[in-house]
C-alpha cells in the first residue's frame, strides 16, 4: 500500500504542466481558432474547458460559442445539416505544437461526438498528461 502511494506521488510530480501566461494563451487560442474559421467559414469564441501546455506542446478542449456567448450556431456552415440532426457537438479539441513561427495545429476535432483526441498522445507523440483534466 505504501509502495503504491509513493509511486503515485512520484508520478504526480514527475513532469508538471507549464503555466500559460496571457500572451501565450491568446496566441494559442488564435492559432486554434484559425482552422475552425477555415473549415466553417466563421470563427467561434472559445469557452476554455482545458488548456494545458508542456514544452512545445499544448492541448485545448473548449466549448464553441458565438461572440455574444450564446451557443455556437452551425447554420450556414458545412456542418449545418449534421448539427440540425444532432450529429455535431459544440466541443472543439486541438493539439498544438510550437515551432519557430509560432503555434501550429497538429490535430483538431470540430464538434466530435466522442473522445476524438484519445489516441493523439500515441499518434503524434504528445505528452499524455496534456489530456488529463486538472
């Protein structure tokens, strides 16, 4: 029992996530918003549910909203019909990596109905702790 507690404690402090300052947060959110704007033709406001960073990796899990804070409206977008039928959520997930030119989206999920990012640590080599709710 004591052995298990020590292992959990050691794992818990082995690699803490980085604090994200306001400038980095703004840059991350804008980089994450760009592919949504490109795919849907409009940019959402994000209500951030999780935003974690470790080294040059970051993970965003957010709820998409309209500029006024109301639920995101897919009408007039390529996902409009699917949203009307209830096949699209307002969730957005993005895995980002910092490169010389700034933050780049490595993977994204717009309106997923499941945990689309579950295999991202293995598929992209991102730190698994990025995806853990804190």
